[in-house]
C-alpha cells in the first residue's frame, strides 16, 4: 500500500495554483498512465516528473477520492 502526499504550491508559479502528488513508487510507465487518466478525469493540465505528479489548479478534494478508489492511501491537505 502506497502512501501519497497531497499539497498545494503557488510560490514561483506566477500566483497560479498547482496540486502536487508525492510518494509514488510504482514503475514510471504506470505512473505516467495514472497522470494521463487524472488529467482527463479532472479536465486539467499536468505532468509527471521525478516520481511526482503536478496538476494545474486545486483538486485536493476530488483527488483524495479518485486515488483512494485506485487503492492508494492519501495524506495531506
């Protein structure tokens, strides 16, 4: 069981909010597929870099539910 951490960043992003998901330990290809699925579900932009997913906007509430459905434990925000 993976424990993922959610947080929000604004600093250094011209005042725009970014939701950050950290703690991913599965293989890179699978994480990239999850990133694409989350982007599509949330209708937002985002990327996967260095075991971290970055999604544009504040999606903490919906992400907790979506990630829990996928079998992840979510902490933070």
